[in-house]
């Protein structure tokens, strides 16, 4: 694990992002605040509900196959 300051990170972002691919990188910001830099693939939780994503992907496929519902703009608010 490597620990650095914000100013060191700011001055060498590419270098430290490359390092974060191989090991944990902790950045100290001051006042007791620290942050970890990790590759996105290592984050286990997704910000999206898997069921919601599944429905969106299915709707996209349905639309490509012409299975959607057409609504005339003038009928939209009726």
C-alpha cells in the first residue's frame, strides 16, 4: 500500500493511477481525511439496480426488433 499527499498526487496523476492498478493507493488530504484510489473493476457494488439494468437492456432489444409501442405526440397528454 502506498500513501501520498494530495499535492503529490496532483503533480503526478498518471504515475499514481498506474501504481493504483497494482497496489492500494491512499491519498491524505489533511484534517484526517484520506481517500483510496482503486480500479473501477474492484468496486463490488454497482450504483445501478441489476433488475433495472436488465429491464433497460431488454427494452432496447425490443425497440430494435420493432416491439415498442408508438404514441402520437398529440395523444401523449390525453
